[in-house]
């Protein structure tokens, strides 16, 4: 069996020109492998696919690529679907809603992959390989020792048809490998990186059908993208090195290839690939920490895309109108949790107070009184970055507090703190109209008249009513807490000193 002369070069013009040619057939997909819980990197790529499809009036497809059975995580499939729902990236076709090109789960399409793999063998573009694991490991060790590239040495290419048929009956180690041409180049014009080219002689004869009958990613993705009429493949840079194989598979099958665009990998602040320690967490974790879905979407779109203006705040609807691949930077963006916090803070202040109260109520499982949350929103809205900050600032309104004697004594010492609280108790008791402006005016006048230290006086009250030195505005807090509860807590703090 000799080498095929298969080679490919795809040249084209501008992104927009290429899109115009395929305007009636724009179909993109997100195709996660459920080998773990999806994190922000996968979701950024999914977001770009969704925006590209919606901007161009196309279709967005979800396909579950679960052919890696050794690393399959059942819970990951549900997490993928929930994550897309949270972010509002609902597919037009997929496992949950169906479509005319299903099934949209690869483990339900095994017969298809086996048929197409064997078709490539019949056409001479692939071949059966019976090399054992031991032989392959020894081969690689020898290549490594000699400083040679690690790739299959073509041992089984020399087998006759009769030998192949005999080994198919007896061998447990049987896979199908794609036969790479060893001359020429495989090149394409990438939607993000422009011209990319690989020397075919440097590429390996990759396995496309495993011994268990399951396809590798490479065969399955090409077969499915063709049969599902995917016209644009937008995926991470890590797949650039696999694209020559995919293009040659399209060529071998006689199918038109989709346009490829490889999105830059997201890096952590240390310049390394984004990982859990940087913030590569599932979207459900971010939601559980109090981040808003619209803030996450707005943050993620800037991990590689630039609107070419100074604008930073975009609704999803605005992003659909504005998003284009010309704005995608080929260099890797850096994940910045401070920027995400900023976006989240902006969105918290952007939504109505009524909506914010409802979201806080839902976030805490409705364990707090909604009416009281609504009263507190004006005090906390400018101070919280995430929904989880609400409880840190406001829990003393809903439960008894534990006041630290040491914290009280920080403000003027034990005797001064006690004296200030006794004076505060007396003055607060006199106030009949428990109203914020009146209370602030009378207490500040009292402090000035008696030449007391303003910060120590009011911090003693703050700690007494909340157990904290950082709270929402003091006088607004006193109003919501109520006169009776305020005096009760001040009196309890006095007894501590």
C-alpha cells in the first residue's frame, strides 16, 4: 500500500467575502466532550459561536462528543446544558430539542463512523494497523533516543490484503489509521490567523477508528460536521495542529470543507494556560458566588474580541448586532478576575432595585424577607460587587449579632467606647421621629457640641448594632433596624465593656 497523493491548499479573500458566498448556509456548532465540567474557556468559545450565528442569521447547534468513554463524566452533560441555559445561549438544534440532523450525541452515531472509516480504507486513504501497545511504546522510545519525531513508522502499510484479512480475524489490536501524504503542504486561510501551512511529511498517520470500534475525535468531528452541514468551525487554537488531518479527511471523502477559525487561548495573569487557580471554573460556580449571567456574557466576549471602540457595556442583544470575526484578536487574552468583578458591579447597579431585590431573594433561597431586602437595596446597591456581598453587609438586619469587645475597644479604648455608647443610648432614646435625616443632624450636633471624636462615637454605634466595622450607611441602617432593636443592641454592647 503506497502513500496517497492527497494534499490540499485553501486560499481565499476577506472574511466578509467568504461569508457572503455562504450567506444562506451559516451553521455553527459547539461540540463539548463531557470529560469534565465545562469552564469559562469552553463557554467563551461557545459564546463566540452563538454570537456569530445570531449576527448572521444562522443556526447554532449543540453536539455532545462523548466518544472518549474512558474519561466520560455523566454529570458533565447536564452541566453543559445548564450552563448554556444560564447564559441564554440556547441551541437551535441539539440533544434536548432535536433537529433533522440528529442524533446530536456521538455515542449514538457509532455505526456511521465505522462505515465512513472503512470507506476510507477501501478508497486507499486509510489502512488497518495491528501494532500492539508494546510495539508502539518501543517504537516511540527508539525514536526519542535517536532524536526523531514521534510518529507511527508505517509498519502495517506493507501488509498484503490477505495478511490484513487474516489479522482482522485474529488480532485484538486493530485500529484504522489515516494515511497522510508525505509530500506537499496542507494550508488554509484561517478566519482568525490568516494563512496557516503544515508540511505533510512532518505529520503523523493518526488513528481514526479505535480498537473498541469508537472513532477518535478527528473522524467523528469531520463526519458529523459534514452531515450536520456545519459551514463554519470556530474553535480554540489547540486544534490548529489537527486541522490538516481534518482538511485531508474532507478531501478524501470528496466533501467541501467548512471555513475554519481558531480562537486564541485564554491565559491566566501569569501568562500560563488558564486553569482552575486562575478562575477557570464552571459557570454554575460563578452563579453560586453571586455573579450575574449578563455580566459573565459581557466579560467573556472581551476575552478575545474588541468592538473597535471604547465601549465596554453591551447587552446580549447589542452584542448580536455588533459581533464580527474581524474584531477577534489572534493574540491570547488574559483572564482578569478584577475585571469580571467590575463588570458584575456595573450590572448590579444597572438593573432596577426591584429586580435586584428579587435576584438577591432567589440567590439566598428566599430565606430572607423580600420586603426587608427591598428596603435595604438603596443602602447596599452601590456597595456590592456580587450578590453574595449582600449577606456580608446586611446579615445583622435579619439575625442577632455577636459583638466583639476587642472590636469595640479599637475606637477610643474601653472607657471611651463605653462612655460613647452610653451617651449615644441617651441621645437615641430622646429621638421621637425615627427618621434618617433628623437622626443624623441631631447626633452630629450633639458630638460637635460636646467636642467628642466623631469617628469613635459613630463607629462604636456601628459595631454595637452590627458586630462589624463595615456596614451600609449608619443612619439608614438605624432606620431599618428600628428604634427598639437599636437601643437593645447598644445596651448589650455597653454591658460587654
